[in-house]
C-alpha cells in the first residue's frame, strides 16, 4: 500500500507535496558522505551558536565573498570548512652547515590551521623525534627544526599532520632526503 503524500506550506501559503524518495540502494561511499554532511551541518549549527567561532567565520567570510560566491553565510562557510580538510602543498628540508635541519611546510585551510605537528620516524615505525611546527611571521609557511642530525639516515621519514578549526587532519609522509 502506498503511503499518502506529505504536504508542506511555506510562508507565502504555497502548498506542495514532498516527493517520496525512491527505494534506492546507496553505495558505502555515498552513505559515508551523507553521514559526514550531517556532521558538517551539526558543526555549522554549533558555529552559529558560538559567538567567538561565529565572529571568526564572519571575518573570513568577507575575504571569501571577494573571491568566490557572494551568497554564502557563516553557516554555509562552516559547513564548507568542515567538508574540506586542510591541504599540504609542499614539505622541504634545508640543512645548514652545522646547525639543525629545518623542515618547511606549506599548508592551507579554508579558515585557519590550528596545529602543525612533525614526527621523524625510523624504518621500523619508531618515533625518533616529534614536536609542533611554528609559523614565523610574516611568512606563509610553518617550520620545524630537527635538532639531532644523526637521525637523518636512509629509510627515515618525516610525517607531517595539519589540523584545522573543525578538527580535520591531513597527513603526509615523505622520506628525509637532503
């Protein structure tokens, strides 16, 4: 037996029926995307309710409207930020003659990056050194100093993690080659 139609009336008094969704089998990726989007909507509601976060997104919104669409608000910007994790563009190394090795990380996010962490990992998976990268002003990159140059042996990798305001984490691992 078919279910009776559901009617919706908007502010102008216009009535229409809500379509009955077809009985479709969604793929696992689609179900995961839908559930992630529900989490993004919840995050957007939390941002709108929090005055400090709302003001942060409102300040970023002015820059966004100049570059992209003008029809975006704080709620939509928060959803956009939640759905798009930060991007690591480049990781490179600079070695001074007798000083520490500097790891330079170029990363961007829709709003702000909250943390950039670096781990130096041995071939067996043991962490040799780890710490937070800093952002020297007025530069656009983050930097971390590996203080013990004896760690730089073949097979040693550098694992970089970048976190943004909604908590999205992007990781990239590259071999330490100098």
